[in-house]
C-alpha cells in the first residue's frame, strides 16, 4: 500500500510502501517486528517487494505481527523533488529518514526498528548512527556497502560533494567516526 510522509525539513512528500501480516501478536503486550528499508542511488522502494513479501509470509507462518516499510527517497519513485539540487546527498536523506523512522516506531509503540539499507540506503543508515541516532535501530543491516567507502568512489558516483582535504588533515566527520570507533584512525 502506497502512502506518503511529509519530511519536516523541506516539507516534501516522501512516498513509502507498507506490507504487513494479518496476524496479531500471539501474546498480550508483545511487540511487532518492524522493518524499514531504504534503497540505493538509482532505485526506489519497490526493490524491496520480494524481501517484504518473504518477511510477512514468514511472520504469518509463525503467527506474529510484521510490518515492512520501504521508502522512495525524495527525488526518486513517487516522492516529490527537492527545489535545490545540491540537497540530493546522504546527509539530507538521513535528516529526512530520522523523523520518518521515529514516527513509524511511535505508531507501533517501539523505540527502535530494524533497518535494511542497500548501497546509498546503507550509507544513510550509517550516517544516522553517526548523528547519534543509532538508538533508532534494533538491527542495522547493510547490503552492498561497507563501513569504509573510498572518497574517490563516492566522487565517481557523484553522491557526495566531497571537498578535497590536504593530505594530513582530518575530515569533519572524523571526530564522530573516532568517537564511535576509536580504532578506525583517520578518515
């Protein structure tokens, strides 16, 4: 079922799709499984249909409640476009996803959800963690992305405006990264 969420940052509609099991929780007070899926650069939320149907079918067999949400990031699929082209970057997407995830969690009486991010969606999930919002995730599942992406790769696919830092300086995210993972070293 297609719905939309108005992102409070630029007040643009972000389309999303929901699949859910018809079973109610087996035990009184049990919580539903909630999964939020975010697509890659040239995709939209429909890329998760197969996964969503599988998760819902599995929940039906187990007699549990499951909700799967897949978004069309702004500028993709059925979502509205941003007025300023320079805002199409993972930071903006993360700022849009945070209130969406908070709203979905709240609707289900949860403080966190499971998050599946493919490629750009994985980068967005990691940025949400770096923004000290990692508590929103019960589980963070990354697909087709790793914890380190070379800046040349990001420049090549043109998803981040990457400033060129002198060789021995530290990028602005270093303090956040270092706080999260002190063994990582320089960005």
